[in-house]
């Protein structure tokens, strides 16, 4: 029988070596005995119905609570008021409100913003409702970053870029666009096509007009779905506008929007000569847990939260047709 060599410390603080299997087994059993009152077994946490009067009994035992932590939890806490963590353009974060819920959101700000993080959030549920009603100074928790992000230092570097977004889906692309503008020498000409249902639904419009439209070698095209009083810009759907503009194909396209917009915009880009290997999109709409456990974002052999949310469009051909 092989020997175990374990060091223990006696009352005087001197180290003693345990060589016998018997002694090692004794110490293990004592450790388990001391820890047992603090352990919770899975089977005791499972709910099941017990027919009344069947004579079955369940044994309960008192669990001693763990001592309070001497220091506060630090995950996502930024007491200095700065960023909780670094991220890449296109990555996401989980925002949690204790007692309300949590949800995954694209990080809207560029990694070049070292002071704080931004999120563009549309009110459409209990978590987003709370966030819209929150006042300055209220605390939430944040985890991340999740996902792979866009290949800013890979396939996109040095290329002309075409960004196409619809509605609130400008959020993940804003991070990429501002990263490109903050590292202007690393990228070529930039075209931005952005559309929404109405002029009121165009997010970050002031930044678009005051910054993006005034940046050298950047062209911005805006459109809304239907005519609206006071709007003198283009009217029409994004996929149709893509065909009308007829962009040169010597660039990489990055698009994000509702699934129906992505479907027809992808078809429009291919119709004017873009290769799918030069088109990227993001599918974070299906993400929930962020770690590939809940299964909500499982599509074929892919987990959007782990393999994405950014995919090159030729990779979408590997997904099931119903997606």
C-alpha cells in the first residue's frame, strides 16, 4: 500500500508529517464530520409532493449559517466609479437588479472609453422597465464580458468598412464604429447605413449628426420606414436602401438588426457582389445565461453566447435552416 505524505500543524505551530494511511483517513473523517453540518445535499433541495396520510416521513436537519464575509462582494462593483472590466467591441454584459431579474445587453461604448461603460436599452420587460425608471446613484450588478466580439485586430484591420444597422441594433455596432474612429489610422473608408421605423426611433442621433457625419472619410446614410412630418431624409427599408446605394464590394460589411432585416440585407449584399466571408453579423438577441448552460441560444452545433454572438455570414450556412 502506498504512503501518503501530509503536513499538519500542532498547537505549538510546528509542522508534522503524516505518513500512515490510517492517520490520513482519520484526519479526513474528522474534516468531513466538522464540515457536514454546513453542507446542503441536492436531494434535500428538490421539491416533490407527498400524499397525505401515507406514513412517509422526511428527516430535516438544522444547517448552521456560514459566518458573514468580512469584505463586500467585488464582482461588478466599481467604487471608484469607473469601468468594471475591459471588453472588445461586440461583447455583452449581464446587468442584474436584485429582486427584479437580469438580462444580457450589448456594451454600447467603445473599449477606448476608459472612464465608464454605456448601454442602449429599449424598454420591453421588467428589467428594462426598472432600468428606465432608475435614478442616478442607484446600484446594479454587472458581469462580463461575454461573447467573442468583432475581429478588430484581425479581418477588419486595414479594411474599408460598411456598417448596417436597424433600430436599437445600432447598440452593438456603436461600440465598433467608435473604436474605428478612435483608431482611425488602422482602418479605411467608413460607410454607415442606419434605419429605423421612424425618426423618433433613431438612437444616438445627436452623436451621429455631431460626430460621425463630421468625421473625415466617413459617410452616413439614414432612412426611416415610412414618411413622417418633419423628415426630409430617405424613406424606405434598409435592405432596399442597400441595393439603391450599390456600395463597392472592396470592403467588409458589418450588420446588426432584427432577424428579418438581417435576412434580406444579407441577400441584398450578396446581390450586389459581396462575398459572405466579408460580411459579419451579431446574434446576441438569443443570449441569456452567457455561459452555454441554459440552452436558449443553442442553434445546431453552436452556442451563440460562447461561439458568438459575432458570426461571419458564411458560418450561418452551417446553422439549421429554420434559424
